[in-house]
C-alpha cells in the first residue's frame, strides 16, 4: 500500500482570525455607540428650536390680531401698548411688551417646563409698528443670543 500523508484539517477558523474579526466588530460598535450622545443632543436642540418657534409664532399672531383690531389713531400711538397685548395671557400671566425678560414657570402646565421671553413692540414710522420676540426654553440660556422672531403691521390695513 502506498504511503498516504495525512491532510491537515482546514475546515475551521484559527484563533488569530477570530480575534481579528472580533477586533474589527468591536471598533465598529464603539464608533456606532459614540454617535448616540451626538444624536441625543441634536434631538434635544431640535425639540428646543421647535418649542421656541411655536411659542414665538403664537405670541406674534396674537399681537398681530390685536393690532389689526385697533381702529383709532390714539390707541395705535398709545405708548403703554395696552391695545396690542390686551387679552393675551400665557399660562395665566398677562403678556408684557416692555422688552424685559419674562419667565413662565410650569409652562404648558408641565412641572419643570420653563419658558423665558422678551417681547418688544416698537415704531418704524407713524403708521408702521413691529413686534419682536426672543424665546428661551430654559433658565440658563443667554436670551440675547437666541433667534429673533419678528413681524410688522400697519395701521388701517387689513
């Protein structure tokens, strides 16, 4: 009988190959897990931007509606701006348009939800006024660096 050489068994993976595969997979998973905090932060920023925009739109639309209802020149020129903010309340607080920072605790009836805003109503010309608002949805953000939401309205124009 002929001398047969035994063939080596080549059906499996060596320990080195398994370790290299595990290293590649673990590096990929570590990179993937590193994206979660970035995604969470971006999600919170998007939610914050939406809250601010919705609040600003709500206030500016109410002020714009009040401005459209003013029919006398005396009320239009009134320095107290009472006709522009008449009847507008935010979570039970009367709206103030004096440019000061106002804080609403328990905004939208949610404990711990805070909204700060500063609303200014000014004059561009005799028959054109504007309203500008900045909104922060936290106690600690610098409200002066946040986006400005703005609208204009004219006396006697519907």
